[in-house]
C-alpha cells in the first residue's frame, strides 16, 4: 500500500510517499481502506520530532480517518466488511490502509458522507472531551475557546450551541465573522482586543465556566482571570510559550482547576470509553444538522508536504482534508 512516512524530522519535504506492507488486524481489530484523512497541529509537531507517535516499523503520521471496513479480526462482532466508518488513531492514517480496535470507530453519518467524515473525529472528540466531559459545560453556561477558527475551535462552537451553552472565541480579525456565522456569541480579535476584558464585559463580570486553550504561555494568566469561581481551564495544546510564571494569588480565590489533557497518550480503555460516550451524546446531532464538518480545503496524498505548508501559514478556517483515494 502507499503511505506517507517520516524517514527523518524537519520541514515538510521530509514527508515521503512510499510503498509499505499492508497492516494485519489483530483479533479485536478491523482493517480499513482509508478514503480520507485530515491534518492536525499534532502532525506538524510530529514531523519536527516534537510529538512522537506510536512505535512502527516505519513512522506514518495521521490521527484520523474515514474509510470502509476491508477485513475483520477473528473476534470482531460490531462491524461487517464494507461498512463506512471513521475514527481516531495514535498514528498511521496517512496511508491507504490502517488497523484499529473495533470499538474505536464510529459509523459515518449519512448527512456527512464518507469523503468528508475524516474532518470529524479528532476535533469533535477533542472539543467534546475538553468542554463537556472534563470542563462540565452544560446549557446556560459560558465557554471561552481559543483559536476559534481552527478545527477544534469550529467544533467547539457547534457543540456549545448544540447543548444550549454560550461561547466566546478568539481568532484573527479575518476569521471572526466566520466564527459568528457558526454560532459564536462573542468573537474576539486577539490582536486588537484583550480577551479577558471582553469576556468580563460579555459575562457581566462573572467569567466563563470553562476555557479550552491550545496556546498556553502568555494566555494563561488572562485565562484564569476569565474564569468564574469554580471554573476550569482545559489545556489541550501549547502553541505559544512552554513556560509561564503563575501568580498563585490569582488562582486561589477562583477555586479554579487547571487540567492538562491529550488524546493520543491515553490507554485504549479510556479512548474506547470516550468514543462510546461521544457516540451516544453527539453522533445523532450530525444527522440533524446541529453539528457538521467545517472543511477549508483538500489535498491529495501526494501533496502532503504542500498541505503541511498551508496549515503552517495559519490561513485555514476549519479542517484540511487529505484525499487518499
């Protein structure tokens, strides 16, 4: 099969499209013919050697996919050959085929379609886990999501509105209108506005219940200032500074929590549990239209280096898809 491999780390041109052996499913795994995959910021870090993927004979990036079931392990009961599925993996989706545990995949929503479904798993699971499962966001509460025009950001806006919550986001000036179109109650231009001040005004000084942050660094203090008493800061990435000086006197009166989280490094049991919870609570909303993929652009598998360069330009709103077939 064809796959994009990482023989070394560095700039986008280190990504090489090559022939590799087909993976073989274990007893509780399925083999999937991949139709599409998608880019994530973690892919850029992995390419630079800063976020290693699972051990493989040859390192293949890629965290999500949509495709058709091609073969079943001996113990698989939930799927049949030909079923259209989507899901997240620790790595390996920049390829024509992959294997994954049968309970880590989801059926492709009919309203979305197979080719576009790769835009869903990573960002919607991440946003749902951060905002709802760990952040405790419910109807009537407030969330603040940074990088509101990113894949996770656009998913977070939709999830918040679907459950009846209110949401503020930060984005560049060119992207704030798109965030509002998706349902953001407040869209903040992070270059010209201080988000903590805008949040205070929007919430009548109470603050938000949960912050979903992918920046870190210089955002941390204003994130805490933006929280209401008992609020939660969920840190799902660090695109800014890796360290920050934190005044504990600011944190303590808030009685707030700071929670760091990733999906890739979790035990498979935790991934399966999140997958099943998402299936029950969120999956029906794709067929009603309350949730839908936000797709910025598409590239072919052979153009993966160009796709990486495009993501690094920060021009996209929503997901960058890679068509494998």
